[in-house]
């Protein structure tokens, strides 16, 4: 948008879709947004005092029933204050774009300051915070938003559209929901084949957005994602079986499954399936993107080599380059972007950028 380039983004996680949509809404009136924030501050004490409303709140019920409060994702006092802010936002007599902007500020405050979660790169719980001044943090984040909106208001900008859906079927999503049907470039950092649950990182945001209801809600989100970890594999997933005899993928899967045989935990026996389903999903994605890319259009994919599954090295970019050629792409290059420390192997592994071109 800052470079005045029309763009479309596709994402399966509702929390990420919400954030991206708010961040690409640059038409809000600064004074109105500040006024909305001030109204939240004024009505906040009333919601904070209501214990019964707090216990009935869907966000509290989800976090409590799933054990996230008990496990220390967020402490009781900061949680109660955060819910009071959200309830004050919900009551505002204003339009959805302003409420969404305020909600994004609250979500950022919850994750970064009010909660106990840390990222490194996996999510974990740090020291428990007995209390946090959520309201002051929220108001400060809204003020930063206003400053950012003032800055971008002077920039000529083009439309950015964010679509919620499965990237394995992006051509269908584009044809149904996008004003742009053909693209000059695709830039993406897709999941890597590793034991990394991408919904776990946004579980608090999903709870505050009230877009999930127990395990079924999380499952529905994961089913729209590229399979990349064992908690995202389901019994109906069968696309990967076609790749067992692939000259690059097959030997890796056999080595992983051989190493998994003596393991007692069930997740290890799914590692091979994860690799198969991952590359099957990425090939479906590449087949779909080929249909929406103009002749001469280019793609750049940030991809990390992996060794998360029993220390068997997976050269992700190299394998995807082979699959891309099968879908009609020409491979420009695989360029090393940076090295990354692998805790699984205690060594550096490469993150690469795979460049593709539609002839």
C-alpha cells in the first residue's frame, strides 16, 4: 500500500486475517478513533466491577474451560481487566472499523504485556504477572495507531484486500472474492515442515475475538492450513500418499519412519505423514498460484531447511523447486537468506528464498 501497489493477501488463521484487515484500513478519522478510546476509558470501571458479567463472558469461559488460565497463559487480574476493556469496546456506539482498530490495540496489549506468554521461537509461559495496568497500555497503543494513521494519510495508496481461506485453493478464493484476478508477483513465507503449531501462537487473540469454541473451532482453522505439524494431521488426510515414491521426498520419509519405529510416543509415528502431507499441500498451492500469475510473473518463497523430525534433514527449498517445475514454473534460483540455529540438531541450517517464474 505504501508503494501504491494493489495487493491481495490470503491467510487461514482468523486472528491474522483480522490484524491484517485492520492494518490495511487507513481511512479512519484520527479524532474519532481517539474519542472512541476515551469513551472506553470512561466506561471501563463499570465493566471491571461486574463479576457476574465477567464469568459469563465467552472469552473467559473459553480460556478457563480449556485450562489456559490454570496453565498460566494469563493471570486472573490482567484477564479480568482485559475483558473489561473488550466489553467497553463492544458497547461503543460506533462503526465496526473503529471497534476493530480498538480491538487490535487491545489484542496487542494482551499478548505483549498483559499475558505471561513468551516466544522463543516456540510459545511458552514466562513468570506470572499478578497484575498489569491494561487500560493505560491499551490507550497508549491506540495513540500510536493514530500517529501511524496520520503518517500514512499523506501517502497515495492502492487497495489491499485480505482474504480468509486455504492457500491450497487460492485461485478459487481470488476468483470469488478479489477485484484483482491476475498478479505480477507472489511473495510468501509459508509454513515449514516442523513441529510448530501456528494456531497456538494466536490462541489468546482467537479467544478475545471469540472466533473459536473449544477443540472443534481450532480444528476447523487447522484444516484450512498447509499440514506442517503432527497436531494438524487428520485421519482423512490422504493427499501425501502420492509422494511416497517421489525421488526426493520418499527417501526422507522412509528414514524418518525407520527412526520413529522404536519411539514410544504416538506423535513420532506421524512425522513421516506430516512431511508427505506438507509437500502435497504445497504442490496444490503452486498449482493454484500458477493459474492466477501473469505470464512472466515471479514468485519469492522464504523457506527453511528443517531437521525437526528425528534430526532428518529436509531441504525444503530444493524439494519445492522440483515440485514447482512439475507445475510449469521455471526456477530462477535458490538464494541463501540467512542461517538459523536448529535446536533439533544443534547446528545452523539455511533459510533460503526460492525464486520462481511463470513463463
